[in-house]
């Protein structure tokens, strides 16, 4: 850098420099010495096969004789009624076999057949009347090849009624800004604290603002996929789903066939995050219909463009809050009204949010009002940590705003609003020491004074995450008498979270054999009938619990033979059991009502660096402390811990592929990533004294946004911008960041 450049401007001459990433993983081994098969470092069972490309997913199934390919025909408008279809051009294309619509469905045109508080409404497999959103599936094109099906699907002409002159509202912000009250549904999952009042008599400061969080696509490596095969007694369904039971019921009712005629199986799926819970059922129904009508194998693989257009995403949210606080930041009264983006249907509204609103704070003087907006987009659905992500982001953003107005450290404001007996208090104090928060904050202040075009920020977020069990889930275990190997199948779906590894470790520990003797088989509706969807980070524990019960049943049968032959090997023991007619196959069921709920406690700290000239951000360091109880597999638990734009004239999704919708990449991983599992903790009510991981940690990601805001505030100070609250939400892209910095051309100086 030229010596004439002023030191504080020098940072503007280079891009953000990223060092090689490093990480620290800490967990307590000593407390689990007696649980050798759990304490032992067991790599993920499928890990090597996945990294080598040998792991088989649905679309890796071999091509079957006479197989056909299917592709959705999607609507090209919104609000209009379908009058008819003209498929003549598509059907003239060589290789095209058929085009199906709602009229070809022999049973119910509804892929959400199980009506409950989460899914009270019909959702059509193919739209039969009024178009609800641009990109809604209206039919299915079937052809001899994937390419032909995709191309021919675009040639089907849809004849619509005259489109009404009605505004299009693709997002919740559009509904909120338009004040269209007829688009708002009162699905009440709010609450009012016992001491809440509309006004306060004590001297106070008023803090009010908004928080906006946009939708989020489930960016899975595998799009929605299904392969169906006709059988002599029904159909075999291989589908990338988190919910085999719902899939079985929906296909049965759509085709008007018995449920026992359907064989639904899943070995693994290429990521889910909730996007393959109910949404995958629509794809399975469409594929099954084509298989049923053609009597041939059918493969339906959605392209990423059709996947993003037709399938719902995370519920977006707009929050409006008003609070009265003391000079120290204690909340005297808080009212938070928020509006959720349901898409075109209110199915799967996250009304379980109530348990997350308050985080670890005193809620007696709070009032939370929830409403849901119907928008002209695909019906939104559960996405990783649904409901809780928005809930924690809202309250933590309010806490940050209070700290900004009162000019206090956000950590002090958080402590001001925690109950005196909260378990979080000692954890937070210890975390501040472990992360060297005060020292680093002082260093960041000095760095910001010395650099005009680089700014750093640091923030801390605590979390109290309640976990409640529900549903039922089976496990079946078979011991093979000759070599003593064991096969396990359970009702959970492996989608990268390591559920199979945990199940194998539990079986090995209870049976007293090496993990290498355990093999995990695919999930099937034959061995896992009526099981609940894999979701909410509890399925790994549910599967482990069912495996544990089944193993205990086997041990009780084996024990008399073991007592007669105490010195024989496991292999000899299983042979003796077989010779004496002992049943070496057992099934068991986890029932959610059998296990009590508990809380997961966690903290996160993020330090970022901002390039004030470009809006780019470097995540310098992230520390996470999480209470995982007596973890089943620390490596896997640590691994679990480790923006949408529409054309407003048509409602068409424009960010429909990786070219214009950008997921986090390798350089978004923290340069310094430190994960620590809380030591000397046991969950006495959990499976093998463990706790859930995965979804809890996701809720603390908002800490990065807060650290970024602190850096933005420093940049605004240098730019001479007024000191005012910066309402950051998600997505938070470089262009949006630049809009907050207050830069002007006359500030671009060298000396």
C-alpha cells in the first residue's frame, strides 16, 4: 500500500482475507466410560459410502424394463380458473405416452388426507379449478425418457378463464403493506402473560420496531423424487419422503386401493429439513397415479426449477413490536404482533410456537398475538426448526433493540430479563469467560477505530429449547444364529442426521456386541406401520428407544440359555438359542407419551468482519455451547450442531435455481469454529440419558445477524449517518447491507 494512504483507509485496498478454517470439538468422555459402545468414536455408518458415491438414493435405482418418466405440468398464471387442456402438441412428440389431470384420479384428489390441527385443509395433487399460485401442478406428462417428459410438459397448453383484475400478493410483506384483511386468518397461537397490562405507570423508555424474516427453500441435494413399480398384488413405492405412513394413506385414498396393497420403503433420502414431510406425498401420489394407469414402472424426478416453483418453503414472518423498558433494559410491558406467511393454504401452521416465544426470559408482562396471511405462493411448510427459528429471532431481535436504545451491553439486558433462578444465568457467565468475550470486544472496538473500510462485530445469544415427545415408532431386530450378526430396521428416515448410527450403537451396547456386527436395513411400512413422520429432532431418540426395548426383549429370551452356558461366545450363544427354539426376532414400539419433556440449554457467540465497500461478510469465529445430555455419539451430535424474489406482475418465482438463489457455501463456514458439549450433564428421562440435537442449534444462527448489525453501526458512525436502529432481517445479502452503511462518494478518500 502506498505510504501516502492514510492508515485508517488502507483496509479499503484489499479484499477480505480468509485463513484456512479450523475447529475445536470438546465433549466429556469420562462420564461415559461404562457405555463403551456409545463412548467409542463410531463414524457415521453410511459415511464412507456417501463420500465415495456408493450410497444409493431413490434415483440410483436401476432402470426397470418398460420404465416411464413423468414431469409435472405447472400453471403459468394465478387466480384464473382452468377451463381445459390442449395436449395435442405434446402428445405428438415421439416417446410421449400420456397426459393426466385431476379428472384421471380414481379416488380423492388430496395428498393431505389425514386431517388434524396441522393439516385441516384439502391440498390437491393436481389443481382442478382455480389456480392458487404460479407454478401449481395441474397435470402430469409421461414419456419414455426424462428429457422428453420435461420438454413435452412445457408444450401442454392450459386454457384459462379470463383472469380477474385482482392484485397478486406473493409474500407476507405484500399482504401486510396492502392491509388486505380478507387475506389474514386468525390462527391463534399467541399468549398473554399473567401480569400484562396495556400501559405502565413506572417511568420507562419506549422501544418499537419491526422484524422481517423471509421464506427459505429446503436446499436439499436430492430434489423431490419417487419411483413406483406395479406388482401382482399392488404397487411398490420408493419415495424420498420423511413420512411413509402419510404417503401410504394418501396413495391408497387417491387410487381407491387398500393400504396393504402398497409397499412403501426408504433406505435414505438426500436431505429433508421438513421439505420432504408432507410435500413429498404430492410427488409420490402423482407418480403412483401414472404407474397405476399405465401399469408400468414410473420415475418422477423434479428439476430444481420445478421443485422450487411448486413446493412450499419456510413460513416467512413480519413482526411488529412495542415495549416499555427501564433504563437498565428490563421489560415492563411487551406486545408483539406477527403475521406468518402460509402460502396459499394454512396447513402446517406452526402453532406449536408457543413453547419457544419466551426463550429463557420472564414472560409475565408479555402479550404475543399471532395471525396468518394467505399469499399467492405455494403452500408453505415446515423447514428446519419450524416456528422456533422465527420465535427466537423475534424475541432476541427485540432484546438487541432494547440494548441499542438503552445503550447497554446486550448481554446485560438479557440478564436483566432472566428469572433469578434460571439455569441459563450460570451458563452464560461461564460462557462469557470461556469465549473471552470482554477481551475480544475491547479488541474489536480498537480495530474499528483504526479501520474505516473494515468493521468487526461480536454478539451472544442464549437459548432454552423445550423438547416434547409425540407419535409412535417401531423397531424390528433379527439375530442370525450362525454368525451372530444382527439386522435392525426402524421407522425413522435416515437423511444425514445419523439416526442409523445411533440405532446401531444402542443395539450394540444393549446386546454387548461390537457395532460392526450390526446392519441397518431400509425403513418399510411393513415393519414400521403407522409410524410418525421423521421430524422435530426427536426421531433419533425415538428410534433408539424402540431399539432399546426390542433388544431388552431379546435379552430376556436369551438369558436362560446364557445362564446355562456362561462362558460361550456370542456366536455360540445365538446358535444354542436357535437349537432350543428361542425366538431371535423382536419388535417394539416407542410411544411418545412414555417419555417426559425436557429443555436443551445452549449459547452461541459470533464474531464477524464486514467489508464496508462491498457489503461482504467474513465469519471469523463462532463458539457454541450446547447441553446434549449424555450424548449417544458426540461426533454426530457435534456435526448436527455444526431469500426469495417474485415477479409481482405474475407471481412467478424468479429465484428458482442455484444461479439466482444462493445457499451458503464453503466460505460461509466460520474460519474458527468451536463446538463444546456441556460436561457433567445427564438427562435422566432421555434415551440413554441423552438429549436432542440438530434443530435446537439452528435457532441460534441469528447471532450472526446481531454481530453484523454491530459492525454496521460502527460503519454508520464513521459515515456520519444518524444513530438509529437498523432493522436487519433475512435474507441479508451484500446489496442490502450496503444500503444500511451510509456510504457516499465523497467519503472514498486516500488521505
